[in-house]
């Protein structure tokens, strides 16, 4: 079965500390990988994505994620977080097989809480 | 930048009533999706729609649900007889070709449905 796992439901960190939010998936077909961010009382915003090519992808606000096919992972990292990064982060996967329409399967989300 | 819009932002309805949630996808997109997020839980796929018909649907999308593209711009989700457990945030999304090199789904801000 195809699934997405985010093991950490909450990650508290201090400002300027590094952070890693973990995401693993299970699939027998090729995948596209996404990280979405949801700020309190707001919708989903795409943070970054992996479709093909370089396995390391970056966002404009300093986050990066690396696709590791052998470990079926797409962990999100930031070397130094800010208070404004406090949000919930969702890993999402689009599984590609014949007739697939690209619907996303989401992980349960990780709440990142950055403390001063 | 083009965006997906949704109306209303908040809908309160009584159990057993019909509701219609509306979405205006990005104009040149051809694939449309509905997701829901029950409070405190992960985002769940409901249905995808392409070429005026349902492409894929999840187990959640039972006979109480229907989708329609009544004109060239709107994409609606109808819940025929709402239940308490239908209370959730409903997100509409749209995309270009799901297998394209720049694939991503653009999400609307969501409609919060409260069933009393």
C-alpha cells in the first residue's frame, strides 16, 4: 500500500537552531514529493518539491529537502530557524502509475514550534 | 500571480442539510481536486476531476458527495445530507498536467464547514 509517514508530530526548537522534519513514504511506483506549510488559520502553501533531477531541492526561505530513493525519504531541513517558521509542515506524495491524476497523499503533519 | 479561490470561507449548516462549496481553479488548469482536513488531523484526498468526470475518488467520497463543473470557471463540491463528522476544512486544488515537469497543485484558502 502507498503511504506517507511523518514520525514527529511536534518538534520544538530554539530560534537559530537547526531542524530536521522527517518524511518517509512507501511506494512501488515512481513518486513526486512535496512539502507544504500551513500557518495558523491559513491554507496550504507549497514550500518545495522534487519531481526529477537533482535530489536536493531548496526553498526561497532557507529550507531544503533531499530525496533519498534507497531510504524512501524526503526529510526537510533548515540550518537556522526563525520564530516566523512556526507552523505545521506536511509532507505529500504523488504516486505515478497508469491513469494516475496526481492526487496527493499527505502525512499527518509536524508542528514546528520555534521558541526565542 | 494566479490563485485558487474558494467561497464561502466559513459555512455553518444543520445536520441533514445540503451544502455546496465553491471553488474557482486557476484558469488554464485542467485537473481539479478536493481535499478535507478534520480539525487536528491530516489532509485527506477526496476526489480528482478531469475532462468533466471524476478521475479518482477515495473511500471518504461516498454517495453523499458529488462534484460538478457547472460552467467554465467554477468547480463545486456538494454534500447532499451533511453529518456531524463532515465538519472539516475543505480545500480545493488545481493543477496542469500531473506528469509534467513543473507539476504542482495549487491550493485554495479553504472553506471551513461546521455541521451542527
